[in-house]
């Protein structure tokens, strides 16, 4: 279908908020064309729900749109689903045009390239696989990633490289050869020759970064006994991750053994922190699971043999210190004096909850307030604005987290900081403006956003109390069927 489309047309039609959301939907691959012909495009957009969008071409390459999502009667702009589908159509149209240009160009380009290849000086050949006239053999390359101890005793991540069955014994030397387009003897039977061999493009991108590491890194980073491992400086890690994810085969290796396939997850660590009553009146904190993991604190990563887990900088450095502390005292149990216990529960427990599971013995909890968090959200409309107030309640203790995130309470309160944070983050996502003690939304577009996209998530976490002025804003009637009649003269 050919329609007149550009980013501005879509923005005008859908408004900036829907445009941005639609763009995110599209880029996350949530748009799927179900029907695409010269008269209309039908597509589904999958978010929390699946909505069907139809874009129908009218005369003169203009078009009409329709979406199955619920809409506020008062909203004049098209929704983000329509925006997502229009962006998909726009990209598809662009691609068709550029392919047409490429096809037209190809004979000329290929000839020129062929001619250059015949009379080439070698520098035109990169180590990567080229699209045209490539006659070199693509080398089957496997990378290994795993923890290594650097010369300064820090745990670092290292990379090893295999070509086919051959392990590269001196990776820095080999990478230098690749960079200089020189051949390298890798075994009695195989010599790498840049004139005969090349790498698949995804592998080549990784090799380029590794070459940079070899150029940049100081000798002190190298393991003097093992030249097969190149230590990855933390500053290069973030660049490497997406490439390693794309490469055909990257393995986890620990102490020479393959332990799994490369992946980085944000899963919860299998750590258990148990506060127990010890002898006499004192307590102890027992920590289980910490000896099995390696903290790669310069990368904010935890190595767990079969997976790498990404942590926030704060959580990772806390875990690093905790592990060091336990290692130095050769114990997995920390004694806590009775009068320290309050401080622990209040200040340490919330942090521990972020990196693992916390259990507190019944004997201990009796002395603290362990009522569950009951969060309440109050919504009202005044002067054409949506107002929101938030209240956190633990038993008899009620406070407004916007006024005071650290309320002074007489008894020791075990707070659910994870959930408190989730709720406040969601409210921030709603683009509310903050006033003393409350929130308000200053336009209708944001209000629609909030009521339809943020509220469903919030409702899972908080009790919502809305006045009828707010309830009336939510349009719940079923969509009426539409009949269109076209009359041709
Ligand atoms: Zn929609």
C-alpha cells in the first residue's frame, strides 16, 4: 500500500505521547502485519493486550485508521497502536525504495568491486566476510568467556578463542596478526592466512574490539602463565555484550571446563539471609549461597558458573564487600548483638532484600512491627486536573512518602522498600508534576496515558480510591460497529 507518510504526518495524527509509545512498540518488534495489500494494511500490536489496527487507503494516497483499543471519547489524537503501525508502514516503504535503488545500482557496484579486487592492494581485504566476490573460507570461531584472576588478584572476565577444534594458545599474538593481515601458525596442520580465511561478520566485530583491547591494555593485565586468555577491561564489556549475544557460539568456561552458553540475566540471586536467635540474647545472620558465586564487581556482574547476573552498581559493591568480609573472617555467619538488631532490621534488611531472600526468625519479628505494606492511591479531579495522593500504611503507621520517605516512628518497622520503590517509580512514569504532598497531571493527553497505561500496573500494587469525577472519565462502553458506504459516481 502506498500512502503519503512521514514522521511529521504520524506525529500530527497521533500526538507526541502516542508517537513516542508507538515508536517504542514498533522498535520492540510488537507490530505484526496480518494483511498488507494495495488497499489496506491490517496489523496487530501486542502490548499488555493485543489490539488490531487497520489502515485503509482512501483516494489520493490519503488514509483512515482504526484501532480496537478503548479510547477516551474526549481524546482527539490517534492511539499509540496506530502510531506503531504507521511507523512500521513508513519503514517498509523506505525499505522498498532503497532496495529499488540498490538493485538498480548493483551491476555497476559489483563490477567496480570486482575490478578493484583483481588489482587490489591487500589492504582492501578486511578480516570480515564480504558480500560480493568472497572466495575465502569462513572460519568456524567459538569464544569462551569466564572468570580469571588478574595479576592484582582481582577477579576479571577473560575471553578465549577457538578456531574449529584448535584452541588459540596466544590470543594477543593472533589478534595482532589478524590486525596486521599476517598469517599465523595455529597448529601443525593449520595456518591462518588472511588471503584464504575470513570471519563471519558478527565474529569480525568482536575480533575488532578484542584487537582494540590488545592495543590498549597494559601488560600487567595479562596472565603470565596463560596466554590463551585475554582479560576484558570492564570499560569494553558493555560494547561486547550485544555482539557476544549475536555471535553463533559463545560458551561459559570456568577453570577450563565448559559450563554453559553465554547469557546475561537479571534474575534474582539464589542467596538466603537468615536472621536467627543465637545463644543467650544475641542473634546471628546466616548467609547461604554466597560461596558459590564470584563477584565481578568492576563489571557489576555475578558469575554463577552457568550464568552471569547483572546487578546495579550499589548492590554489586555491597555484595562484593560482604563476600570479602565473610571470606576474611572465614565464616558464613555474622553475630549481631541484641541492641544492634534494630539497626540491622531497619537499615540492612531492605538492602539485603534487593540481592536475595531474607528470612527473620519468629522470635525476632515479635519485637518489630512486621505489618504488611498497604499502599493507597487517592484520585480526584479538581479544576480539570487529575490529582493523585499516595499513602503508605504499615499497621497503625501511615505516612505520605512524598512528604517524608523516612518517617520517624516509635517502634521498629520492617519496610517493604522494593514495593515502595516500584510504586513511586510507576507514579514517576505517569509524568505527574509533584506538589507538596501530592501529584497532579496538567493535560488531558497525560491523563489518558495514566488512566490507560499506568493504572493497570498500579492496580496490581496499590489500593485505588477514585472519586466519581475520575471514574466518569474512563470510557467503558463497548465499541459500536461502524458501517462505511462508498458511492461511486
Ligand atoms: Zn489503539
